[in-house]
């Protein structure tokens, strides 16, 4: 009976477990152990795991590294336009690039000042167009939002496209206009962002009176070395309006600089000029012709002996020319020689004819002229090397205006002889003047017929064997270098203006028209590239003509 009860109890217990009414006891082992790997049972007492000596460290507790939240905004900038406030039309030639969270936006040189300081930018993002107003002189934070509502912030960095040459900006005090060639207006000049307090006035003849694109004189408050040129206060900005190549002055001065008989030749550098926020186009920035450090040095050199001529011996600069605006020359008294007229003393500043300096300079020039005309001791008055190099530079570039007509300089240091140069003013040279000899088969210094100057000192000098022998020797010594310098200068300077010249002629739409005394046919040479090719062809043909004539006649 007792055994039957035990069997009955065991059956009931098993039934309850199968129905889930009894919670099984936890065993502390994995749910499944493979038969082959089950550990044998042992009666070993339970023990704690052995302690191990771990090295103590002072490492601070650190949070796990933060990970950047993924950028959920999928908006993509497809375009940025600068809209003209005057026309409502977007400017051409804008550019932009996005790098990470930075947008660099370049706007063209021709953008009006109001469109720079209060710019309407049109953003095209995923097909949507939005407009906003910004001052393009500063950086800005902009927010992009996509169609799902996710946003992203980016930094907008605006900048003016320079097209590879320096940008020069001049602001006059109060925005005062430049209306005089004699009265300076004060202001500030910026060259690629660097600030220079300065004064500015007009300069030039045709470039001032006839052309809308003016030339200017700059006088800094303090001397500075600008664009790598020697430190000084006085500088010149030339418009080159009638020169559609924009580089005649640079090419001619590169030629002259290779002739060391011309002791000083100014350097001309292309710049993009703004005046009171208005883009004025491509100019050349250059040293001014004057006495001083890094310019013309009047100090005597070793070996020179003071001259007793006229009771004094001073350095001076003279300019031959005339002024559209006044009966005298640049508001100064001038004098006429027998063969060359309208000569004025540029330095020292002898503005009236009765000063001792003026009298000395006039007497020296008149005595020199008579020595040349009579072939009697002219070697005592002139520095032959400089006159020979000046003749070669003037003839190779066919600069009729500088051939004792206008912008023709000569100078003398204390104890020295009269030197020709420095050379100047070539925008109407190199085959670009209606008064040139057709075919360019003549000497511009002696065979052109001027309105009031039919004969000058060179007409006599080139008849003298001593002078001609020096010209022939010097030409054959330098001719190959001169041609190489000229052609490489044309290529170098025109390539540097590849972008800026387009902006210049957008500002001044003159390519289809004849400008001033310019003689290059605008119907034939109707693109910038053709204008530059004309220059290459001219210098090559002129060089060949000079080589043949010099070696035949001199």
C-alpha cells in the first residue's frame, strides 16, 4: 500500500511540471552543453578565483569619443548669380565652388559698386530659386534647407575676380570727382587690399581732353614700394584707351630697358583700376619720370668733370611737347630752339623764364643745337651712347610722338652731358598713328612731316659718320636680343591680360571703332587676338626694315 502511494505521488508531480505550474530551479549553467564537452562531476570545494596584482593607473575617466552627426540636408547649390540692380539681369562671368562648408563666390570686375555693397544674390538649389541681399565685401553665414526640411549652415566667401593682374581701388574723400590736371584730390588707394593714403589728379593730353577713359597722377602721403617697384611717392596711371592691344607701353619699355645706354626706363605694370567704386578697365601703373632715388640720379659720377658752361653746372630734365589746355606748356614757361620747339624745364622746377636755372638750361640746349647743326663739337654736349640707344628704341617702335613732337625727354646730371630719354608714351606708337609713314619704310625721327616740326637735331646727326658708325655697331650688337625681347614681351603681357582685356572691352566697347589718331583698321582687326597679332607682325617687319637699311646706309 505504501509503495502504491509513492508511485501515485510521483505521477502527479510529473503531470504538474508538464502543465507549467512549477518553476524549474536555476542551475547556473548554459542551456545546452554538448555531451562530448561536458565537464565531469567533482567533489572539490568551491573556491574564489585567485587575486591578481594589477598595476594601478592614474588615467582619468574619459567619455567615449563623440561622432559627428550625419548631415541630413541633401540640398545642392546648382548656381549663384549676382543680379544687377540697374537692369535686373544677372552678371556674366560669375563663378562659385563649394568645398565642405565653404562657398567661394567670385564676381566680375564690371560689377557696379552698388551691386557689390548691396548685392542681390540668386541661389539655385535643387531647382528652387531664392534671392538674398549681402555686402560682398564681407563673409556671411547662409543656411541651406532641402525639401524635407533639413538645414545646413555654410560660410559664403565673396571675392572680386582679378583675372591674374593686381586690382587697384581709389576712393576720393567724399567721392569727389577728378576734374583737374593741376589740383590734387585727397583719398585712399588700395592695392590688393593694402591701404595707401594718397592724392590724385588728372594727366595727359588726348587721354584727358578727348577720351572718357582718363589717365591720372598719384602722389602718396608717404613713399612706398608698390608692386615691386622702387620706393617713391609719385606714380602714373595710363589709360591706353586708343591702344586696343593694351600693351604697347609695356612692350616699348621692355625694349628700351634692354638698351643700357638709357640709364633709366620706367616699368609699366597692368592693373585693373576702380575709381570711387566704378570699374575703369585695364591701366598701366608706372614710375614717374623725375629726379630722385630709384629714378633719375642727378649726382655726378666718378670721372665726370664739372662744366664751366654758363657759370654753373646743374642736373636737369627737359620735356619737348605741348599742352592741349594752355598756351604755354603745362602751365610753365617754355622756350623754342631753332629746330626743336616748345621745350620746358621739368626739373628743377623753373616755372618762369627769368630764373638762373632756366637761363642755364636754355643756354645749354641752344649751344648744343648749334654744335649739332654746324658739326662743330657736338660730342662735347651730348652723351652719344644714350642718343644712339634712344634712336634705336624710337625707330624700332616707330614712336612719332616722342621724336621731338611730344612726350620727348632729355636729361643731364651734374658734371655730365645731355642724355636722351627716358622714353615715354607709346600708346600711339608701333603702327598706331594716322600720321605715320605709309608702309613704315622711313625714319620716324627725320622723315615724318609734322604739323609744325619739319626738321630736328636727328636730321643732322644721321648725316655724320661718327654717329652712324655708332648706330650700326650698336644695332648689330643688339638686334637679335631686341627682336627676342619684343616678341616675348608681346606674348607675356597679352597672355597676362587674357581675362582682364575681356572685362576692359565690356566696360569700353571700342573694338569696332577708330579711336583718336589710331590707325589700325578696326574692320580688319576686330578682336583682341587680331590686335595682338598686328603688333607681332609690325615689330617683325619693322625690325627687318631697320636691319636692311642700317647695314646698307650707315
